[in-house]
C-alpha cells in the first residue's frame, strides 16, 4: 500500500543519499535489507530503464524518479523461483549477506517489480533468478532514523512479462532513456546508481564478472567492497 504520511525531502531516508541533516537518532539504527531491480532494454538510441515517479504525497522520496524496489520480507526467504541465481551473481550478493538472505534479496527485487509495475520477471512459476545480474549496494547514513542496506540488481527487459500497471506507489511508470531520466527529478543516489549501470552496460560480459564491487556509504561515498 502507498504511504501517504507527511512528505520529506528526496534525500531523506534514501539508501546511500546525502544526509539531510537534523538531529541524529538517540541510538544507532540498524539498516534494513532492501532490494531494487533495474530493468533495462536496448534501443537504437541506447539503453532505456524502467522507472516510475514516487507519488507526491509519499512519505519517502515524494515526486522523484526511482527504480522499482522495496524491503525484503520474511516470505521472500521461502518463495519459489523458476531458476536460481548464477554462481557468480550469488557470490557477489554473498559478499555482504548469508546465502539465504542473498537469495531472498533477489526474490524481493522481482516481487517489488511485479507489485509496483505489474510486470513479472520470467515466464514460469516464479521469477527467473538466473537472468539477474548484480550492480552495487547503498547504505543510508548512520545519522538517519530509518536506514536501508539496498542492493541493486539488473534484469533484461525481454525477461519481463505482463502489462505495465501501477499499484499506486509509482506514477509515470515507463521506459526512460538516460537523458529523460536525468532531466527529471531524481534523488542523488539514483543518479549515482545510474552511473554504475551505464558503466556496467558498456563492459564486456567477462569484464562484468571481474569488476570491482561498489558500495555507496553515508554521504554518498563510493567505496570498493572488501572481502
């Protein structure tokens, strides 16, 4: 269900975004696991990304363009899939998650895609996890009262089935070329992750498997993940 509480600035509580300031929480808040799916398709003018605009009255990131995504639910841990993660992608996720959580993150990304856009990722019983790639992750600054450890996954648009239909959380759902996406209102972390996607898209398949993994921490610091 969409959140219709009082809106905040686009940067507030956004995974990896610049801290909007204000008083820090009385005690440290542990980041909650979240998953995002960057669904893309190639066109003559370059890749297009499936995005939507957060409802203007949403509590978090109102009115900004985002990728489909959300919290990892308990049910994601036991959900069925049509195929499983490729070993290389599973290893990337497991750098900062145990095996069960790594799979649940992938399930959550596909579930959120369906809930927010009406598209299913795959053509069988459950999502086609084998078609996913891993991009990066972002962690909300420690001073924020609500924090997320968000993983950004990538999926080819030709694996999506169904008809675009919003759930009420996102408006203006559609395929955005890079210029159109950057010309809209976008949170800082979304722009940074978009940079990472275009860098990934320009790599060969072999280079994608061997690249350094990136995490955005705190004040949008771009760091290399360590083993």
